C-alpha cells in the first residue's frame, strides 16, 4: 500500500554492469536470476529489493522481512523500506515491530497522505492486538423499545380487532452495558481466535430488559496471501430474566486486499435458532455476506455491506428470505473528531401464506444512523460517542408497520 505513495520504491529490473576479458557485459536483473546476482553482489540494495519482491510473490513473508531488514542495515535512510517492512510485519501479526517502524516513519518529514495511511495501520494494530477488551456504557432514549405497532386496529382473518395496549409501541430510556473481549493464540501454522460478549439493556419501568451473552472460537490462517477465518458462535438471550433464544452459528470468511486501499471480506455460514416460548419459530439459516471497504487519499472511508439470508422455520409461514444492504462513509474531522453516516435497507419476504393475515407477509426496513465520537476527549477513562438512529419498517401486514427513533450517548473504554 504505502510503497505506491513514495516515489522511490521498486525497481523490477536493474542494470548490472561488469567487465569480462576487458569487454563490458550488461545483465538485466530479474526475479529469475536475482539469487545468482546476489551471490556476486550480496549487498546490492537494488538486488535485495527485487529479491524481497520475489519472496512476497511466493508468500515467503518472513524471508521478505529478513531481506528488508538487511536493506535497512545497509542504508537506514531509505524510509520506503521501513514502510514496506512495517506493512509485512503487520501482515504476519508482528504488531510490536510493525508499530515501531510505522511510528519511526511517521515522525519524519513525510507527506500528509503517508501520515494518514500510517494512522490507519496504527488504528488497525490497536484493534488487532492479541488481547482486546472493550467496555461500553450507553444512555439512550427510544420511542419504540418493543418494536410495537402504532395501529389501533388490525385485521385477523379479515375481521377488525382492537390492538392490545401491550402490543403498541412503548417509549423508554435505556441504560445499556456491554463488555466484550478477545484473545488470539498464535500457534505454529495458524492462529486460534477466541472471544466473548455480555450486554444488558435496562429499560425504565418496563418488562423488556434484555441480557445477551455468548462466546466464539475458531482458527485463522493464510492461504495464498488471503486470510481465512473459521468461527463457531454460541449465544443466548434473555428477557426480564427469562430465556427466549438460543443461537448457534458456524461461518467461514475470507479477507483480502484487492488493492492497497481496497479491502474485501466474503463470508458464508449456517446457523440454528431455538425459541423457548414458541417452537414454531425455530429455524435453520444459511447466509452469504460481502463487505467492501475503500479508503481514498484524503483518508475518507467508504464501506458497503451486502447480505443474503435464508431462514427455514418449523412453521413454514415464519420462514423467510432476507436481502440486506448498507453503505457508510466515515471521516476524521479536526480536533480528533470522527463522524460516520450509514444508510441501509432490508427486504424480508416470508415463505408461505398466513391465513391469519390472509396474505404472504412482506416487509421492508429502511434505516439511517449518524455517529460522532472523539477518542482524544475523555470523560474519566472513557471517550464519548453520540448516535442518532432512525428506523422505519413497512409491511403489507398492518401490525408490523413500525418505526423507531433513538438518540444515544456512549461512554467507551478500550483495554
């Protein structure tokens, strides 16, 4: 990524001139003959550079790191090689040395776009460190905590009925606490990722308090330069201290850099969901997910998320197909502020005719969210974040036409 930013970086061919029997012979150095040329001149920086490129093409990242370290030993003023070394150390999860080399270049007189890219890597290092614990505390107001209806009457089998007050939208303040963590075990040929989450929502004066907890575990390895992650996720959710849902999911994802500033992640998976109160909702699911992330030269981050899910329920009318898409733009602002805008849509088409509604249900959810945070502005040991979220669900079944607006203030701590 960063070697494209600097002007002096890669020479794919170098002219090597020497004399044989008083005649001048010119040899073009390439990846095919570079090892032979290094035997003749092992300290030639241009040759070593070509050799490191060859090693990277062969996915020999550790060897390329050693070659770049030798280049720096020969000439410690070549900043582009520090950047390339740091990038490779980041790739093999040697975060300590990657951070050291990125910071060394950052402190030099380098262009602002290079600094922006270094800041991106440093943020990723913070997030990818083997041990991570995050603690979030949120205070929010939501005008529809139960995702209830605003309708006064609904039709059952074509006959109008008055909506029970318990089914109508209820507003409340929420106190939300979340703690999640991860630890990655670096083994010989792969990395074992583990993690956990616990979050609790407490709503003032209501029976909708929720508790969710879960764990995940799975190996991660590299295949032809791409990161493959396997994960098993187990979770349980409770409402008002009563269990309501158990979920199990297995997924495999592939993360790769299409270009230095374009990252793509593809995932497939399957899962099972069991409902305590109504086994008719129990379902098996399959999904495919594609995420694309692009960072421009001004360090503005553009992301998109596309997901297709097929849920097969015990009672067929409760099964559905979901098509989800969201797009977001995020950018750093002066004085350490960071803003993110997200827009999204989800279509849900149910599998079968429901006699109660005299139709096959179809929903469309549209949502928008805006968040603003400042990781340099602390309240105690926490930095603040403000979220505004708008959601509107349209449906051909009147009772499922809902909307909700919320505003939240987070206090976030990363360990």
